C-alpha cells in the first residue's frame, strides 16, 4: 500500500491496482488494474503523478484520466529489470527511481536522459537491494537492506558510503525519513536510529524506549517535529520533550494494528497511515499526552483474600 495527495485527490496504490478520488465524497471513485504491486506514488513539481510498480514506471495521463506505462524511461538506459520500489523527487526537477537490486536511476524528464548509481549493489553483496530513498539537504540518501546507508551529493555528483564513517549505519536499513532539526531517521533491524549528519551523532530507540517492535516499517516527522513510526504492532509517536514512545493500536481506533510498509504521509496536520485494512486519518494537532505523574495511593491491602486492618498494621510497624 502506497499513497500520495495531489491537491484534494488521494491516489492509493495497492497489490495490483491504483485507486484515486476525493475522500471528501466518501469513496475513491476511480480504479485501474496495474497488474503488479504498486510500491510508490509521487507527484512532481508539474503536478504529474508517477507510479513505481513491480512491472515498471507509470504516469497519469490527464486527458484519458488513466495511468500509462512508461518503461521506455528504463529500457532506453539499458535497464532490463522493471522492479521499481521507490520514487524520490529531487529539487532540481530530476526523479530518482529505486530499482531494488539494480541500484538507483536518476532521470531528467526534460532531456529524457539519466544515469545510474549503485548498479553493482547486489553483485558486491548477494541479496543486497535498495529499500528506500529520501532527500535531505543537498543529498539523496539511500537505504540498502544489507549494506546500510549511502549519500549521493547532488551538487558534487559524488557517492559517499556513510557506513564507513559511521559503523552503526552498516547493519542494513529498511526505511528513511527526514527527522527533527535536519536529522535523518533510519529504520534499522534493531529499532530506530536518529542520525545527525553534521556531527555524526546517533540516537537509538528500541523496545526499551517504548517501541512495540524492533522491526519498523516507516518513519515520519509531523509539523510539531514529533517522530512517528509504524510497525506490525501499531503506530508509535515520540511526544515533545519525552524519551518514551507512545503506541496506538486497533484498541485505540485504528482499522488494524498491522501497518503497511512506508504507507505514511500528511497534509498539514492530518497524518495518513495505511494498515492491512485501510487508510487511517489522524489529526496530529489534537493528539495530546498526559505528562503529569499520577498520585499513587494505597487504598486497600489483602492478605489471603481478606482486607488487612491498616491501622493495626501501622501500629505493629511502629512497635517494630
């Protein structure tokens, strides 16, 4: 499940189709079979909608109100594998396509040309693949499932293996997201890492910090700079000025506690999270947390299921 907003229209990618429409009407009016899993949906600066699917690249044609397959983008560059796992829009109008085991293809829609990076990823380490892409600063950050995190400098056109500088980032990465104060959030195999590129500082969050699971599916930072993460066991948020995550599940109103991979996004203060059953809407401006410590009182003590006379117990304690 993947989704994106284009103005007031929501596009939702599913197992073998794409659906879109205006949720205000109560349903998504249009559906189209894609014939493969839709992994990513993105809207460029020209308001053009792009799909990345297991069978290649698609774009939305306004005239026909339908998606058109556009694999010439890849085949023209000599790319035979059409498994597009991610799409990241770059600030200079370029588009980065994550191609799983075939690296990353950076495409210029104006010139219809492009170039590849990390094309030998799987050849160097069997089973390695591109998991996620995200922009932070002047760089494209790349998550590889086995070899960790890479940074591609778009100004200098240079690839940096960050895991060589910061060994903690060499354990594999499942997802990336922009974090508070220009940090990078990384879903590792052991919880969440918050990485500060300027200082190479890393903060680790795991189950001891309130996360319900070490296997995370997505991360997100809301307008209040609160960190949200999803897992197979719910949606968790780190409240401001606190060190412990708070988790919401189906018992709190979610359609399902099982979140879907990378299915998270926002429009203003509204957070949208995809689960195994559907898309959930959360108004983050109304999510509050009680940080006041509770008053603890002992109201009763039972011994052998019988109430204990606290007055007598206090008297005996004083005599001791």
